[in-house]
């Protein structure tokens, strides 16, 4: 029986981005800012984006991002551009960003 080698055809890029939201004194105000950020990032990069942590803290947010493709270099480039856009929006201060890749 011959050996079969599988080549990774799918790459999943995952990012977690932490923000500090200045001059925000309510969860309602935070939701407005985070929703705006999520919508702009989704529309600009066709990525899955959601708030994933600090849901009950009005001056902090963590957003999760996922992209799927077959070329890690392309996904990495798109993730870098997405992070640049998130920071350039000026809606919140980016505290930390981590990117990981999963090959399936």
C-alpha cells in the first residue's frame, strides 16, 4: 500500500487585539465604538471579527479576528494591514496584538 502525503491546503490566521478606549464612561458608549470598529474591519478585509473579552469593562476591549485561505504570506499581509487599520481608526488605543496561524 503506497504512502499518501497530505499537503496543507488551508491556513487559518487568528488575531487577538486588545484596546483601551479613552473617554468612555459607559458600556453603551463602548458598544458603539467596538461595533463601529468591527464593522469597518469586516467590510475592509472580509474577515470574521467579534468582541471576545472584557465585555463588562467599559474602557477595555478585546477583538478576535479570523481569516482563512491557502497562502500564509497573503493572510499574514492581510492581517498586518487589518491591524494597521484598527490602529489608524483612532477610536481606541491598541495595547497588544497577537497573530497565530493554523495549517490544516
